[in-house]
C-alpha cells in the first residue's frame, strides 16, 4: 500500500510511503507489525525488501504515466538492518531502480534510528553510496532511539521523520508541542526536510504548518491505500 505525503505549505501531494501488506489466503490480513520482525529474524526480509522496492518503483512509474505527475512525486521505501548485512545493498538497490526505468532521485530510503546506531560503519558506507547515486535518505521514527544526536551528521541523511508518538503527545500536552518545535528546528538547521508522521486531525496539520514542518503524513490526509486508489486520490486531492 501507499500512503500519501503532503507538503504543508503548498497543500500538495509530494510523495508516498510504501507499506507492506500481507493478505494471507487462510488467516486473512496479517499486520506488518507481526510479520516484519519474523521476516527480520529469518532473513526473509532481504528478499521482501527488494520485492517491496521493485513494486514501489513500478507503481511510481505507472502513477506518473497515468497522471503526468511523475516529476514531482517521490516514493519512500522502508529498510531493515538485515538489508545492509548482504554487503551488496547499494548495487542491489541501484539495479532494481534502474531496471524499473526510473531515476534514483525520487526514491527515498527509510532507515530507523535504531538501525544506524546498531551498525554505524557499515550503514554509513552503504548509505553514502546510495546518496551519491542520487537517492534520498530518510531517518524514520526519529526521537525513539534514545541515541546521542551526533549521528545526525555522521550519516548522509536529508530527511527527518518525527515519530508519530510525538505528534500524538502534542495533541495532549503543551510541553510536547515545544519538543516538536525543537525537533523541527533541529532538522531545519541540519538542512533536512522534516516530515511529521501520524497526523490525524486538522488541528495537528495546522499546528505543524505554523511550526514550519515541511511534510505531513497520516490518517487525516489518507490511510495507506492500494495503487489504484492512489491515482484517484491524486486527481481529487
Ligand atoms: P513505520 O515505517 O513507522 O510506518 C508508519 C506506520 O504508521 C504504518 O503502519 C502506517 O499505516 C501507520 N500510520 C500512518 N498514519 C497514521 C496515523 O495517522 N495514525 C496512526 N495511528 N498510524 C498511522 P503499518 O503499515 O502497520 O506498518 C508498521 C511498521 O511495519 C512500519 O512502521 C515499518 O516499521 C514496518 N514496515 C511496513 N512495511 C515495511 C517494509 O516494506 N519494510 C520494512 N522493513 N518495514 C516495513
Ligand atoms: Ca517508515
Ligand atoms: Ca515511522
């Protein structure tokens, strides 16, 4: 599925996050929260991630062809630590992207803070190659890894995604609002695009707009949706 990401200042769709879905023939829908950790433990995540990237690239290409919007849309794809363990991550990714006949620039790799802390040297090497090839690097679930902030300039990150728990907290108490304000300022000072996840209400969106957050994603705008609904959503938004 693909979840739209909205430029808050322009009120425009600027991209999508690809989120894996598993419709099991007997068990029905299985949450990624359940199967991703198992895929990580068993190593199946490497093949799954490559599949997800290929599907997302092909979808971006088709969406662009259908809507004429291609140039200004990006596609953000999630990766796990196992993906880096292969040693051929940058080549594999670049090959998949080029085989789908799209440029690397609209492809953003989402990596969690935890992953970067766990294997800093390997991750830095791989991500630097991906960044040099033109891909975007997005730090996912920012603020949940309890790390030192020094890694922010150690890695070639150009997008910072504020974890949705901060946005939820912001709704309930004013202290959290100041925290979100500070994270946005931090990202901007580091010359990163700042994305807020889990935006569920018009108030959240307005608050974040005032704080100068660049991009928002969440149920208020749209839930993750199948590719066919994306075209419709792009036309109607
Ligand atoms: P994530 O990368 O942090 O993805 C965001 C999750 O928040 C998604 O859950 C999305 O559906 C959900 N979400 C979006 N907007 C809202 C909102 O307004 N409110 C609330 N409450 N939730 C919202 P989902 O799709 O269930 O995915 C869960 C996690 O599974 C993802 O968290 C990610 O860590 C992992 N995942 C999903 N697809 C992939 C994948 O292709 N590869 C890898 N490695 N991990 C994946
Ligand atoms: Ca993500
Ligand atoms: Ca996230």
